[in-house]
C-alpha cells in the first residue's frame, strides 16, 4: 500500500490542458538544472575530500612510540644531571613537584624553551592527532557488481538458477569524463560565431520560414483530418503564436492566427457547448460520450485562449506597449493587430451560434470608431454581414445593445457610420405580421383515397390520430418561433429608437443627426402611433430652426412622410409645411456638390405624391411638376433623368396634368415662379417650355424622356418609352446613369481624329488638282 501511495499519479487530460507548453518546458529545464547543480556539488565535495587526504598524507605526524623513546632518553640525561648535582641544594617541595611532572607525558613532550602556558601546547598537539584521526580512511574495495538473473537450466537433479554479474562503472572515471566534457563545451561556447553575409542571412531566414510553414500545415491538416483524436495539437499550434525568433516572428504569428481561424471555422460544431454540472461530471458515461466531452472541453478552452491572444495583440497595439523580449517592433504590431481584427470579424460572421460570440461583439463594436480607416471598415462590413444573415435576431440584439452603450458612453462623440449600421437590420413589417400557418413547414398528409387504398380500417384510425397530433405540434412550433422573433425584434427596435430619441433630444447639433433621421425614415412605420405627434413636432422644429444642412432637412422631410404613409394614415395631420419646405428648397440642387442629394429628393417625391395621391391637390401637383421641369435644366444628366422619370409618374398619376402642355391659360391669375407657396403660385397658367430645350440635351436618355413627356407620357404607341426605362423607378435610373467613375452611359462612340480627316481631304484635293 505504501508503494502505491508513493507512486506519482498520472496527470489528467484537464490538468494537461490547463498547463501550457511553455510551462512544461520551464519545468523540464528546472529539473535538468537541479540535477546538473546536484552533480556539480557532488563533484566539488569529492574534489575537496581528495585534496584533504593528500594534505593529510603530506603532513604525516610522528608516531607515539618515537615520542616515548625521546621521553626515556631525556629521563636518562636528567638522572645523570641529578646525579651530578647535590640533592641538598633543592627544597623538598621543588623535588616533589619535579617528580610529579615527570610522570606526565605532556610535560615530556612539551618544548621547555617556549614561554607559553602548558595547556596551549597541549591543545596544539592534540589537534594534530585529532585531525589525523578525523581524516576518512580510503578503503580500497572492489566495486559492487549487479547480478542479472538469466533463464534457469533444468537437469535430472532439478532446476539450476543462472546468474551473470554486471560490473558497475567507476564513479571517479565518470566524474573525470564529465568534467572533461564540460570543459570542452565551455571551450566550444567561447568560440565566436561565424559572421554571415546578407545573402546567407536571407537564405537562412527563408529556410526557417519554410520549416515553420510546413509545421503549421502539418498540424492544421492533422487537426482537420481527425479533430477528436488530435485536439491536443491545437495547443501546440496555438503555442506558435509566441514565436520568439525575431527573423520570422511576425510572419509566423500572422500565419498561425489565420490558420487557427480557418481550423476553428471547420471543426466547431453547429451548437453551443455548455459547461458540465457537478452531477453530470460524477455520473459514469460511455467511452464515446466521455471522448466527446473531452473533445468539447478542449475545443472550448483552446478557442477561449485563442480569442484572448487576439485581444491581447490588439491591446498591445492600441496601448503602444512594447514587450520586454523586443522580438517584434512597434511598427510590426499594427500589421499583427490588423490580422487579429480580420480573424475576429470572420469568426463574428461565421460562428454566431458558438461560445464567446458576445465577447467578440464587445471587441469588434468599439473598433468601428477606430482612427484607422482599414480596421473600422473591416468591422463595419462584418457587422453588416451579421445583420443581413441573422434570421432570428439574437446576434443583432447583442450588437445593438453594445452600440447603444458605446454611443452613450462616448457622450455621442462617435462616427456617423456607427449609427448607419442600424439601416442594415433585418426588421420588416412583413416578417412580424406573418401568420403561424405561413411560418409552419408544409407537411404532406395522405389523402382519403390513398388511405382507403393502402390502409386497413384500424390503420386509418391510427393514421388519423397521428396526423392530428403532428398538426398540433407543427402549429405550436411555428407560433413559438414567431413569438421569439417578434420579441427579439421588438426589443431591438426599442433600443434603436431610444438611441435615436436621445440624440434628437440632447445632441441636435451632433454630426450623428443625419444618420438618426435616415434611420427614422426607414423604421418610422414600426414606431408606436402614440409618439407620432411628438415626433412630427420635433422634426418640424428642427427644420424651422435653420441650423440643419440641406441634406439633413431632406432627411427630416423623408422621416415625416414615412411616418404619415404607414400607420399615420389614421391620423388627421396636414403635412403642408413639409411640402412647402421642399418646394422652397428644390433650387438648392445644382450640378455641383449637392447633385448627390437628388436621390433623397426623389425618395421624398415618391412618398409625398405616389403614396399619398388622394391627399394631394391638383394645384400642388402642377406647381411641383413645373418647378421640377425647370430644375432638370440645371443638374447633371443622371439627376435630369431621375427628375423627368418623376414628372412622368406625376403626369400618369394625377389627371389634367396635360394643362401645362397647352398654350391656353386655365383660370385667372399669372404664374408666380418666385412664390414659395405651391398652392397659390397659379401653376395652371404656365407651360412646360423646358421640355423643348431638354429635347436638344447632349444626353440621349434625357432626349428620350423629354420627347416622351411632350406627347403626354403615353403608356403605349409610338411615343411610349422602352421597357428598360419605363419599368425602373427614378432612384434606380439616377444610380444607373451616374457619372461618379467618370464614365458616360451610354458610352460615347469613337470619333475620327481631325488630322486624319484633313490629310484625307488634302489627298483628295491633290488628286482632283484643286488648290488648298
């Protein structure tokens, strides 16, 4: 039992998983260092012992027999002297003292010529003897031989055991060999390293890099081929993130980051792994289940460590923190941080269902406001992709929460693009209003004829009950998924609108206002009807304040009409002030910087007239038609095409628009083009003379639209437009004929150069003898 208790327990897989490779290497190095120091100490002690023996042999003291002989010889000489001296000259006390001292060996061995006291000399003599006695004797013994038991021999007499002696090596020889090897190693270390040329250094670096690449590829392919059995190699691959060779450290770390990201994307399961409870750990399970548990536990822990490494890389770059090892420079940290952000963005989009997804969101969202354009764009694109592919809404809700906290925590000092990400949320009215029958997966059940033909009476009875149960389960499942979706979308929209309303209330002069107004314009149909009145008052006050730019005022108008065109139809609100403001500011558009705002104007006109045709008067429609025709003369071709497409919709939607194509005036009054009130400008008394000028426009598409409108915008016949132009909305035509890339649509036909024409003419003149 004692032997069993003393045996060292094998560490469990979990303990090995928690122990990093660097820690194990350090433990091994410490163990080797202790063994070397112990052997070195032992050799030193043996060396001192040999030196002490040599000193003791060189200072060999006289034996006691010689001392006794000297004492007897001295006593004889003293007797002779005493015989020569008269005894009556000494006192009795002195004579007695001399006799007592003569019996002591110390007195005889003492040097009488010295003046030192007796006990000092005595201690010196005794120390020499004691020193000799204390020196260990070196017994010349033969080394013990180890006995090896061999196979026995069996004869008539019985079994004869066979043994063989194994001689033990001489320890002194081993020590001398060790010391010689150590001295040789020291001499070898002292030799200077050879100086390499730049070409040799580059070749050596390429060789190292190739070796690392092969090692990374071997580990990754082994993990991908058998993830269950090679989960430990994930740790080995992750350990390469701490590459210490300064020549290849940056490239190797980048390669390992990307390789691990691809490996995790492939081997991660399609479900979230939860930690085991104590009761589950205590219960006994099958080998396959235990193996799966170990794989999942190892995968989660390695994934967590990998994310921590990526986070630390980004933090080191943000804090401009240089490591003590100086393996990587500060300039190289930016490249490492960019690769780390790319990996996090890929994992954010690819693994929204797996563990630590919220941690990745917390890392990515603040980087959307980063000063580095490349990193911020990477994060924007990742969040957009996540919103577009998120069908249920869990990941979208997490991102929206973090963005709302970021905007509030930074006191609204963030980039407008952070809020523009909300425009890519997949929240639509249609998704929320679907019935459970539409969401439920369609399952085909057997018809009555099929049952009658293929099943018996009892089987038909059981089949009927089974189908009824399946229908109930499908309905319950569909209603549950619908309720989840509705709840998540409602919570997400509440956070979005709270963020928007905070900015409208506290930061009206913030650069975030256009993004807020654009977001309100998109999600206005989902706002609660109770907030419509207050919201319209706020939007009008923003426009009336005069502190907004032209683009921001257009967003206010668009938001207001989106609100009124949705659930706001039931409200009795007259948006005449928004019509008046747009009519008044139309001429702010021109062929310069405001040409891009034409798209928002076209969206506003579509919501104001096409979707609210019953609430718009004829005078208002005529005034806008006339002013838009005038505006088409002052803008770029793509804006002219979009405006003329809108005029076509107005002429087809509202009756009596062809009044402006006739020279005869209708009613009293004179057209007042400078008046800002569309209802009172008498637009019915003017004509669309601008269309004749637009027929001579240099852009062929503008010419087609002008010719189409002059004949009354017919839907069929010779004056009708082609399907390519008639079925496309105005905003799409505006984008299609845009000149952002310095291109002309349709492309301009090639023209013969003037020099070639002149040379051709001169040749013809010479041939006909005509002077030039």
